[in-house]
């Protein structure tokens, strides 16, 4: 009987980068911000100012450039995982991962919103509702994806 060989470390690192790229791209379709809390929706849910404003927007809905850059990074990770044999290319993508990771950590601390301001319709004097946005699941999933992909690239670089 023939023995089956264990997969190489390089193959495992490429698979890790591939999985990270797919998860990163999928995270862009999850909620990246809970910009209208239930308390605001309960008070002003029927306000014309809120028509068309998503309460839980995806990265595509809340960003204009960052979402495209994150999608481009996901494609770059896919290319590195499938055909990227260049050490310089892997290092460049690893630097992009670090920048994206810092951006997403910032987004978790300061959740994105579209800046909607709504007057409180039940207040005695004019005042705005406090928006109090919170981070969504998309940011956490993106961090996990970047950690996976970064680990895969780092392991691949170390074992070369």
C-alpha cells in the first residue's frame, strides 16, 4: 500500500490565504454598521428623513472607496493564493493586509454612518435624535479574514 503524503506547509498557507480572501469578500455584504438603533427607529421610524436609509448598511452601502479597496485586496489575495509565487508580491499584499486591518480596527471603534440627522418628533423643543452607531458583524468577519490571510502569507514567506 502506498503512503499518502501530508500536504506541504506552502499548500496549507495558500489554502489559508484562499479562504481568507473569500471570507473578506463575503464580509462586504454583511452589516458594517448599526447606524439607526432600535430606540431611534421607535421614535422616528416613519420619518421621511429615514426613507431609504438602511439601519444596518453593508460595506457597499456605507463606503464609497474603502469597500472597493477591500474587494481589490480580496482579489489580490485570491491571485496570491492561486498563482502568486513572487516573494515581493506576497510582501506587498501583506503590507496591504496590515493597512486594511488598521482601517477596520478604526471602523470598529468609530462605526461608519451616512451622517443622517433626524429631528426628534416627540420632543417639546427642537433636538436631534442621538444616532449612536455601533459596529456590525462585517467588520469582525473582515478582521478574521485578514488574520487568516496574513497568517497564511507570513507562514508561506517564512517557509520559503
